[in-house]
C-alpha cells in the first residue's frame, strides 16, 4: 500500500512539473519572460484624461489594442491625471504591485520617474512616449517610442497651403497676406519639429507663406491656447494650427471664422465651418508591438519609431466644407512621395537659416544633456534625418519664414 501511495505521489509530481514547464507564463526566450495572452497585464500612465485631445488619443489606442489582442478589462489598468513629478513613479510602483508586466507613460516630463521605476523594478518593462534618454541610459527594461509625426504635420501643412492658395485665387487675400499662426506649447525640439514641418508643407504649395508662433508654456491650457490663437488672429494670421491639447485654439478660430488645422483628432463637430484636417499619432501599433514582445519573450527596441506605413502616422477626416477643392487627391499624392522617399520633409534645399544654407555637418542634441549640447551630425545627403538617431524629435533649426513671438518657455 505504501509503495502504491509513493508511486502515485511521484506521478503527481511529474505531471505537476510538466505542467509548469509547459506554461507560457514561466517560459523564457533570450532571457526574457514569455507571458501568455491570458496572463499579460498592462499599465498605462497619462498626464491628463479624455478632456485633453493629446491624452484622448492615447486612450483611444488603449481601446483599440484591447480589442485587437482580445485583452480583458482586468488585464489593462489606466491611470489618468498623473503629474510630471514623483507621482509618476508612485503610479508606476502601484502598477507593478498590481502585477503589470509592462507599463507605458505618455508625457515628456514622466521620463525621469519612469527611469527611476525601471531601475528599481527590473523584472518589469517600462515604455515611454516622447522620451529621449533610453539610448543613453542603456537599461534593458526601459524604452522610448515615438512616430514620424513630422510627416503627418507636413501633410496637414499641404492641406493648409491648398486652403491659402484657394483664398489667394478667390481674391480673399494676396500672396503677401498668406500668413499663418501657430499655437505652440514649449520651445522643445518636438514642437519645433512640428511647426517647422507644418510650415514646410504649406510652403510647398504657397512659396510666399510666412508664419508666426505663439507659445503658451503648457501642454494643456484652454484659456492660454484660446488667447494665443486670438492674438495671432489679431496679427492678421489668416489660418491657425497648433501643437496644444485643448479646444481653445479651434474654438477661437470657429468664432472668428478663421480656417484651422487641428492636432490629435478631428474637431469637425465643434468647428464645422473652419476645421480642415488633423494629423495624429496612432499609438495602437506600438502598444501591440510592446505587448507582443513581452508575451513572446522578445526584446523591445530601445527606440521605436512608427510611420505612415506602420499606421502610426494618420490624418483624420477632411472637412470638405472648409478644405480646398482637390485636397484629398493632393494629400494622397504627397503621402506616396513620403513613403517612397521622393518627398523628404526636412530637405535642406527647401529652406534657409539666417539667409544661409544649412551646413552639411550640422549637429543636433541627440544624446540629451543639461546644456543641450549638439553632439550628433544629423544631415545626410542634404536631408536633416529626424528620428533616425533616436525616436523623439531633435530638429533644432529656426528656419527663415517663421517668426517666434515669445521664446520664454
């Protein structure tokens, strides 16, 4: 009897070990944990909530990837209104305690606190949008991600240029009066890259175009963004765009009947008479990539950049009521050029700085330091290679034709 019991116990142990060995949760590939889809748990940290167009764009991506990968509500934890301070570290630590395998944060100022968490919780993967330090920190579990949104802004700029041309052709303005306004958040490279690519898109259609930029010193401030747009309109800007996250600028344009190119989502419902088009980053492809890397035990890229081909850079619907005739066809033509390489947003032959051509050996601050010292040659074959040396933008040129009204931020 004892022998029979011992035999049964031994068989039970063997079956138990076999079951453990066959579990996706505990398998390893290249030293990384391989996690089954049913076991994966993902955490998201957002600076604001759905009231911010910036954060809503990330949150919509969460909904999309949940559906794509069949994730249950219990597998996804979202924290909103997390400031760019130690609150971010605390949020990340709490997500670790709740069993998250991978954690994503969406704001530039979250980076140092995500790095702090990554250094402490080495078994968890940390991914961060718009950050600049992953390639210099060299942590196996910390990663940066962005998209070549400058291509989307260039396309939006083309739509703006077509609108200006239609206004010129109709005699509503002269070519000399083709001045755009742009509401920017900060004088960071991301914003500089964005407003420059937008301007260059418009300039490809209307060579005489100029642009004024007004900064708010905030990513999300409806009052300041509205005030900035109104100030630009008062300076005779006949079309407004923005790198800002509220409805402040679009609503000011609708009230003043000034054409508007939005960012991060359509404002057609609220601004049916003035909204033309919007560019945005679609974060769902990156979410899918980072989650599947964790599930498959694969390494997540230190710097990941998605583009038009990956579905990471998209335009929202065109409002035919405000857009120039032929906008959709022209945008498809330019989009093809961007994907096949015949159109390059930052082709230095198309702009000057201080009346001079850009130096062939121009350097930018890619390895970010406190002094923002230029360290990497970024011009190749006459093209400023944005997003090649890290995912986040580092375009730093103040090109001719754009006037910065306040640089205090």
